[in-house]
């Protein structure tokens, strides 16, 4: 081994989605602490030459493409048949163990520590994880310790063996969730696995789980670019996005903000209808993170949809323009949206679930509403609108003290060094 510890971080993407952005930020942060960090992804979106993708390891000839197409077609047909046994399955995101041919990348790349992040959307074959190297797995949701669920909600099945899965509307103890759980149990056996949870809540869940409960589990939060995500001119932000700077703005943003049931658009709509129209005078609702058509009005509010914002400058402008960011998700780990909003000096309102309490100090930098209580969520929106300016310094302070690349990079570098001779 050389002077620097070589870490290979594996993520479905290096840029698309909150988990991908968190993984890439950690990859950059640890380099400042002497770590030789590289990434391996399925979908590459950055120009970073330290990030390689599946395309760099699989053949590109026509024969391989034809073979791969047939192989995937067969696997997908089989899995569609398996999922088809559960026609009443719920609306939440679930994943089986389908994967991509990665061309033996985990054997061909030199590294001392393998660092896994979010590896779904038919990406990483778990049966190819090395048993001769330490593996760090940062949990961006619950899938690594559940059968098929990314969000187990109120189901404690992951504490046992899954099965009788409520997300599948199944009463079969040997259903698909149990089958995938059992395969994961076999894949994890013999691994030198170390688990990181970005929030205290997710760490507690992992400790209760039958798959990861015996592992070394610790809490290290995700970081963000606090120099990029920072307070700035509200007027310039509104002008950039075509928003009226004379109006107050309630921001709702998430990947698949309207489509994903977990993101809480229905709860947001319910809460807004509970706010008296006079309290929302000169206020607009601003939404980004969806391509779906949204209503022109919601309750007393005009709705301004910004679509899918891809440039960081546009995302930052949305936070700077916001008087309050609302995160009504039904389940959250450590919300990138809340982190980014606070870093830009915009207070946040969210349900008191998951890792939201790690980020929001109630009535200090935002408002924590009672779980699934839309009346209290409405109260939080009103309260933050009325106190936005005085909350802004505390919002920024929270991030600078806990979630900078320096703080998080140092913690991960320390973890890596503890795992190597």
C-alpha cells in the first residue's frame, strides 16, 4: 500500500439525485484529507476524470450488445413475472436484485477500501462484493437492510426476515421480500462490512435489522458545498428564475416531487388548504423537481413550476428566493433539500420524522411539525413565513457547524484509516 489510502466509492450516479450528490461531495471532501478517492458509477454526469463508469469496463462490439440485450430481456421477463404476483403492491419505490454487467470492475480497479452508496436502478451485483477488503456502506435509505423496500414506513419486518410484506399486500411469509432478504443474507456473509448512517434515526433502524444489526454502525452526516449553497441576493435570485421579488415564496422541491408518494405533495396540499387565504396574500408556491403538469393554483396560492432544475446556480437561486422550504416527506434519512435550504439561509418546515430532527432545531432554524399532522404543518409554514428573516442566520450556522466538507471529510478519512493497517 502507498502513502495514501485508495478508496473506490460506488454509486449509481455521481450527479443525479440527492444520494448521488451526497456521494460525490464525500468523494471530493476526503481528498482534502490525503485520501486517494475514485468513483465507479453506472451513469456519469460530471467531467471528473477520477470517476469511471460501466462503459469503461464492458465491451462495445455488436456481439456483446446483442448478448447483453437478450440476457437483460430474459432477466426482466422473469422479474416482471415475479412482481406480477402482487398486483396490489403499494406506490412506494421497491427494488429487487437485478443488476448490470459491470465488466469485472471491482476486480480490475485497485483500491484498499470499497465505499458503497446508493447502488440501485439495476446497477451493482451484490454477489461480486469482495470478501478480502473492508467495505464501508453509507445508507441513503433502508434498502440495504430490508428485503425490497427503500422505505419500510411503519413495517418492522426488516427486524426479522421480511415476508408478509405490506408494501406487496402479501400475507405469504416466503414472498418476494423474504426471497430477496434471504439472498442478501448470503451475499453479506463473510464481508468485512462497516455501516455509516447519515442520521441517528437510520442508524437506529440499521441496528435493529436482521441483516446489518451485527455490523459496526456509526453516524456521519452528509456534507454539501457550503460555498456554493450560501445566502445571496433574493432580488437577483427571483430575477434569474422569473419570480416576483415583491411576493413571498413557499418552496417545495424533491426528485419526482409530485410523482413520488413519499415526498408528501398530498400532505402539502392539505396543509396549504388549512391556511386562511388572508395569511397567504402576496405569496406563491414554487415547485421544482418534476416534469409533471401541476395545477395553476393550490388553495389560495398561485403555483409556479420551475420543472427540473439541473444547474446548481438555479437550485441555489430557488432557495435564496424562498421564505420557507417545506419538506412534507413521509420518510426521510438526512434530507438534502433541508440541508441545502438551511445553507442558503432559508428556514425549513418538515414533519418530525427520520433525520429531520438532526437538521431542524424547532423554532430556531425552522419548524418540526407533528408526524403526519397537516394542521401542524400548516402552522409551521405560517410561523416560518412570519419569522423568515430572523431564522436565516441560525439556519446557516447549523450547516456551517455540522455539514461542511471539512467536518464530514475529516470523519470519513478517520474511518478509512481505522480500517487499514
